[in-house]
C-alpha cells in the first residue's frame, strides 16, 4: 500500500518570505524612525529583566528586528541567511534547516540572558537574527567541513573555529569581567577605535554557534550508532 504524498514546500520559499519580512520591517523603521523608540526595543528585545517581567514573547520577536540605523547588520544577516539556508537545505532538507534556525534563535536568547549581564554594565536589549544565522553556519561547517565559503575561499572547518575563537576572545576581554591581562586588553580596545566591538552580542553569537554544532554532531553520530548496531547483529 502506497503512502499518500503531500506537497512539499521548498525552503527557498520560506527564506524569501523571512528575508522579505526582515527587509520590510527595516524599511518601515527607516521611513518612520519615530516608531523606533527605546521603549519599543525594550518591548521586543531580549533582556533578563524583560523575561522576569513575563515578556516571554521577546525570545522570538527579537530576531525579526534590527536597528534602523544599522543597515549593514540587516544586509549581512539577510544575505547569510539566504546563502547558508540554500546550501544546508540541499543536505538536510527544509524542515531540519528551519529547526536549526529556530533552536539557534532560542539558544542565542538564553546565552544572552545568562551571560550578557556579566559582560557589560549596561543592559542592552538583544535584537537581530545573527544567532540563528550562526547556528546554520555552525551546522553546515560541522556536516560539511570541507565546504568553501565564497568570497573568503576558506574551508568551513577553519572558518568555524576562527569565528568561535574570536567570539570567545571578545567575551573574555570584556572589562567588566576583570580577568587579569584579558580585561586590560579590553580596556585598551575600548579606548581605541575598536570600542564598538563590545556593543555586539557575543554571548548571543556563542549560543548560536554551540547549538548549530551540537545538532550537527548529534546528526552525524546517529547513523554511526545505527551502523554499529547492525554490524553487531
């Protein structure tokens, strides 16, 4: 008896919708900047205080918004989202790809809530889909470590470890942590032109990288375990 087949929605359609939504929201706030108030970002952005006040929706809503005057943030995220999803969906399929993106968004929010208060004195609401994008990136680099990323022409494995090490380095050099030597490096960076580095949500990025890596590693191990069980039988 044949199983009924259902029409399959291609991932590219979902990606076009998601990227289009991100761009539309950004365009709205560029045209009407009066709506992009601090109060608004406190409502949709992720912070520990927001969650303690019962704003559970911020775990999802933060990823759909970017600051209206940081267009480069949106462009990088939108391009990376389309590029990584297109490649990863060919390997895993659309559902798994969207699952990795969703869990990456969730884990990024959790890491930000737990770690960010230790990394800087001022609480800043987290916005942007960077964590979910980095989760896709980590998954692709783990499943296909020899894949080459245009235009860098660097293998996925090397690029993943490079970004992971850099993200961790910027986290431990946060002056508020008061780690000997590393905090001094951070203070020097803050006094120089590199001070914007500490305005980036490094905890969020780390959460996305770890989640993508974890899911991909689990997917790689499952077929191996099944193969061992078959060989034993």
